[in-house]
């Protein structure tokens, strides 16, 4: 099998008097190599240990008895790659033509799968939160904000949403919470004279942004006008 094809077999295992284990940096990774990792409970099988050309053991400090297999694989393969680059100047020995063939096979295997996957997603039922809002996939549209030349730029308009920080005249988010120049992502929903202010959400946003004394005082005044205490239950 693999040995006849010129591969050395390295097994992750503790050494024995007959076959001492090596650190990852003591193994010749310039040779074609197969690394076999065992699980934490049983380790590598007896058959593999018998066939192995070398045992590899990762040094561990402290009171940890072993690494799980994913960590062990990451450490050993990273070290193998590093040593191959150091010794050979490249990781892998494929010719450019062979690399192109391998890349072409990969592309062919995945051709068209994205379209199929996206189609399946679009055919799914809307998630529960959208069903609760009586919205479908096609009816929901979010703002996308980006930061260009030091300014916030809104690329898409929002619809079917409300601004919970709009008091009918001012967006309290723009005035007190957001960075200077940043617009409210729900600005399209601002309707003069029609308040959509939600005091609970305003409280949450104030706590999130931690803007100092302005918001608590503002909240206190608003809650007093509405007959509610800022500490009342929702």
C-alpha cells in the first residue's frame, strides 16, 4: 500500500523502549508522509502502531494529559508545513500543470452547486420571526450602511420598519446616541408629527451606547410625561 509507494507512516503515540517517540520537529517532513491521529480514549490502533515508521509526541507542559485530536492535528500539520517550507522552499511537490489539473477538478466538482443551494434556500418557508411579523422574504429589506471618506453612506432604503427612537420631531438616536454624522438606518420611516418612540427600546439603546448623563435625564423626563417610571417593568 502506502509504504510500497514510498510514504512513511507517522502515528501520534507515546514511545516504547523498542520505538522511541519523536517531537514534530525531529521528523523528516520532506518525505511523502501519512500522519495517523488517534482519539483521546483509545489512541491509534495496534495495527497502525505496528506499521508506523515513527511515533510522534507533542510536548505538553503543566497538568494537561493530552490534546484533543483537532488540536493535535493542527499543531503537527502546522509544524510539518513550516519545516517543509524551511527545507524545500515550497509546501508540496506538484508541478504547475498538476496544480492546474487539481484546481480544475475541484471547480468541476463544485460547478453549479451554489445556484442549486441558493435555490433551495429561496424555496424554504420564511423563519418564524418573519412569519410573526407577517413578512415574506421578498417584503423585508434592510439598510446597508458603509463608511466612505469619513462619512456614513446609506446604500439601501428601509421599508416595513419603524424607528423606535423617533419622537415625531427628532430621532433621539441621531441626536444623542450615534457618532456625529451617522444617519439613522430607519430614517425613511420618520414621519413628522407621528411618534413611534418606544421607551423600553430607548432605554436599551441608551444602556448600550453608554452616552453619559444626557440620556438618563432625557429618559426620566419622557417617562414622567408618559406617567411611567424608568425603573418600571416592561
